C-alpha cells in the first residue's frame, strides 16, 4: 500500500510475483548439469526439506523457504535448484564440467563426478521419471569433426539434434546433439555446443528449455500405458451397448431389465472416467508444453541429423494421438449410453402413460356404473320409504274408521301416496345438496 494508490487486492503481490517464482539458473561455461525429476505422489515437503538439509549450503535452510516451491541453494562451486510441481519434483545440480569430460573426450564417466555425491543423489525422495546429464560447452560449433566427437561423447544410439535460435548476426547461438537414450548409469546425455560469447543468462534459458522439454515429454507419456490398458475394457463396453440396443429394438427383454443393464454400464463408465480424466487432461497439458518448448528452440537442421521437433513428431505424436483417441472414445461411449438410457426411459414413460390412461378409463367407467347403481338404489329407497309411510297412513285410516270417524282408509292411503313420494324425493335431494357443499 502506498500513498499514490488505492489499497492492494489481497492477491496482487502473489499473482504479480508468480512470473518470477522459477527463474532460469545462471552459470558460466563450460558446465555440467545433473538433472533428476522424481514423481512426488504421496510425498510431502517435509521429506524433501530433510533431504535438502544434507547439502553443504551456505544458506540456513528453513521450512518456510519451501512455500514458493522453488529454491536455489549455493553450495560452494556448485548450486542445487529445487522445484516442486503438482506431480513431480525437479532437482538441478549446476557444476563446472569435469576435466575428463572436455570437448573431444570419448564417453566420459560422469555419475561419480556429481558435485553432491552419488549417495545424496540416490537418496532423493520419490521415483525417478527423468534423469539427464547435460553438458554445455562454449566451443565446438565450428569444429568440422563436431558430429563425430559428439557421437563419442554421447555413446550408442542415433544422434538427433539441431541448430538452435538466432543471434543478432542471424546465426544459431548453439548446437544441440543427443540420443535420448538411457545409459547404463540411468541418465540420458545431452550435449550443447554454444558460441564462446554465450552469456550466463542465455546458458540458463537454453538448459531450462531442454530439461523441461524432456521432463514434460515423459510426464505426457504416463497416460499411454493407461490408454492401452483401457482399450480392451472399452471394446467390451461397446459390445455390451450394441447388444443392449439390439434388445431394445427387438423388444426381447423387459424394459426394466434393460434399464438395469444400462445403469450398470453407465456406472462403470462413470467410474472409469472419474479415475482417468485427470491423467488424460494432464497428458494434453504436458504435450502442449512440449510443443511450446520445441517452438521456442527455433530449430534449424544440422546436416544429416534429424531435428528434435521432427523426432518428437514421429515418435511422440502417435502416442498422444492414442491417448486422445482413448479419451474421446470414453466420452463418446458415455454419451451413447446416456442416449440409449434416455430412449429406453422414454419408451417406459410412454408405456406407463398408456397403462395409466387405460386404468383411468376403467375407473371412469366404474364410477359411471356406480353412479347408475346408486341412482337405482336411491329410487328403490324412495319407493321403499314411501311404501312404509303409505302403509302407516293406511293403518291410521283404519284406526279412524274403527273409532267411528267416517273416512275410508284406502282412499286416505291412495291420496297420500303422491304427497309421500314427493316429500321423500325432496328429502333425498336436500341430502345430496348438503353432501356436495361438504
């Protein structure tokens, strides 16, 4: 907060400094970079911090220094760079090139000459995914025997490489040569021949670009075995869906049984998607970074040598195509199951509505019959009540006759019959009106 600006957003400083959290290393040439990337699943920073404490660093290491997931530790004539990412952690040891590994030497042994010592290197927490010996020299670009000497330094395997970048004089600033093969010591070897006036900053950027390229290539390929293993399961699921669709069309099984099968298949595919979606998404992200790093190299071909971009296009692109095809196949199969379920539910809903309509018609017909029966019963009830009332009137008339009153009991009963019927009918109507009001 300053007197010239409003208060900072809570995330402003953190977001602004994000672009400075992992700067490239700077070092003088010639140099040897020993690089190890390990998968850190299940590891917390405490184990990595404890391992970093074993270094003879001139900096007092504290746990809070690891919060930014990046740390450079100066250790005398070499430095160690620690970087933690979501799925892997990188350890980069920048040291002077050993004398026996100078330009023109034949397959020099490098692992015993790691500045930290092989014991520290071997005890890094995690599982190795990438290990590289990267030598950067400030000579050899104009050597006519450069390719032959590079082959001796790199060992067995087909050499790939290129001229990288352009200087202000419109020439390449360095040459890259490698075989991308793992040697007996577990490391790949890369050799960069840079111009004598290469700056320390440019050396760091070149090294970081190549190390990231190989690391993200390996991380993107983690999904390939998974994609291959899912092929058989997806084929089986597709056959199950074909069988279910055929039974839906031919109406072989009951709809409820088919819905149960579709629900089980959908649950299986949903579980597979949940388990593997992150891996497939990560593969696409890592592959995008690989292609970006290749573009940043601005390669030009060396005579008779395949460029890194061409090599990756021929070897990495098919693997990523397999991963993408498996991911798309899984998504498409889930959508097909959803469409089949929707179709079957629609058919079940239509059948249910038809059944309900028939049931409603039957209920309506039954209510009509019940109403007619009720009307008949009401008519009989009126007749019965009227009969009993007229009978009582007849008895009353006979009683009057017996007492000497001049009246005919039959005539009294006959004339009272219409009146009694009318009164009974009115009483029934009044009862109906009171029931309807309720």
